[in-house]
C-alpha cells in the first residue's frame, strides 16, 4: 500500500477514528507520555476556547478545513 492509498483509507474513517489515529501518530513523534500529552492538549484546548470566547478567533467548519487540507495535499 502506498501513501496515497493509505491517505484515502484514513480520510474515509469516521472523524473519531481519525482523531484517535492523529493522537497516536503525534505521540509516536514525541518523547512524552500519554498523560503529559493529554495535559498539554487540555491546556492548549482551554487557551483556544478562551480566544474564541472573547472573539479573537473565529471558528471554521470541519468541512472547510477538510477541503483546505485536501487542496494542500494535492
């Protein structure tokens, strides 16, 4: 299986499975433990939520993000 085939299969997975896979892939690149990763992810999520709440950032639909990613990967 080549990378293009793998990507096609991955993008056909439900979003929850893709998120879990992304987390596992990121963990494989880092030398931190899963609890450390979860803690850092929680801090980052809280920061981004606060930025959204005060209007410093705007939301983008998952569909729009997926379209942009597909365009970048071409």
